[in-house]
C-alpha cells in the first residue's frame, strides 16, 4: 500500500511539473501604491489564481501616478492600470496603447454635500462655494452637472482646495466638493457620522465610463498571456464577492501599512464596482464617452472602438 501511494505521489509531482514547469512572467504597473482598488490583482496572487494560469505576475507601484501609460508605451512593462478618460486622451495623442481589460467598470468620481447644509438637489448649489482639487475632466463634469440643473459655472464660486476635499467640506470652507471618490471619502465620512448626499456624474448628464482599465502596448495585443491574466482576475473577483472579510484580512497581512479605517471602509465599498468579467466592455459606452470628450474638446478625433479596446478570450 505504501509503495502504491509513493508511486502515486511521484506521478502526481511529474504531471504537475509538466503542466506548470516555469510560469510566464508578467509585469503590471499600478496607477498608485497597492490599495483596495487593486483587490482583484492582490487576491489573484494570494489565492494562486495567477499560478493556476501559469503566470508569475509582478505588481509594481509607480514612482508617479502617470507612469503606467508611459512605461507600457515604451515597452518597459507588459500591462498598466490607468483611467479611461485619460487613456482616451493618450490615444488621441498617438500613444500606441490599447485597453485589454477592465478593473473598475463604473465611475468613482462624485460631488458631495453635507445633509445638514439643507441642500437636497444640485440646483441648490446656486450661489454656493464648490471645492475642487483639480481642473480638467473634473471641472468639465461639474459644468455639465450644473447645466443639467439650468445653472452655469458663474452661478457657483469655484474654490481650489488642492487635495483637502474632506477637510474643506467639514470645516465649511466650501458648501460642496467635487472629485470625491465614492468608495473612499464617502464611506469614511459616513463612518464618522457625517451624513452626506452624493451626486453621481453618470446620473447627471455625463456618459458612464470605466474608472480603471488594463492597457498594453498596441503591438502586444495578441500576447497569449493576457487572456490567462484576465481569467485569473475573473476568479479573483468571484472570490472577493464570496469572501470579502477573509480577503481583507489577507490584504492587510501582506500590506500592514494599509491597515487603517480609510482602507477598511474602501475595501468593502469598492466590491460592487469591480468588473465581474474583466475581459468584457460595452461598445456603446465607449462610443458615447468618446463623443462626449470630442464634443467638449478633450480629444480631437473619435477612433473606432476597435482602436480603443479589445475583448480577449
């Protein structure tokens, strides 16, 4: 009996080695240091989903949040994580990039007011101070949202609060802030008993878009590793849905510096926003958002959707 068991173990080891002798390496440049937005990637490594797909994936935190597209375009990384709006501008400028998958398939940006301010709708912002930390697309979104209420930018006082959105709102330096992340700042405010009202751009005149996507160099779009990468992520998202608390504990064990209230709230708040099928995307959504960007002069030319994104299986 022992001899048979020994032979079985030897055969099993040989077959396992034949299936996965040397995993294919894959480098992924993040948009920021590892955080709850990257949960599927982290879980895919921790739970062995990448290994099951014969992949050895390296997650790299960037020196600068804008590094990922540049490094991927220069073939210094296999995959990068970036934001769909910025990505479409980069394609418009000629960068040889293409979207191969989706991490977060909905916007996270939102405009927030405190309920105790007595405002219940966006139209109540007339004559109020609105804080922002950036111009560009965030400014455009505010403009469109106001237009939906019959207001213009001249009907509010815009205040540059830099990156102190929460502090500016709670200190009443401003009456509202735009550019808050609904999965980070909003649940944190609510956890400290600050009742807030959040207005989502996609519900107020802004075409929906994906917050975070996976991109590769255009020349590498047929890389055989990429479909396996996305398959592993699909397993990871399913695992997150089924084991949110266990996955959080594993995350902070690996990244103890991230064990704080902000990240804990964000971990659970972000779960509904992960793409259940990272390979898939909506052609209509991409067409509509490209038209929106061109209309507002953020891009010059609308590309065919096939130039922006592909579905890899």
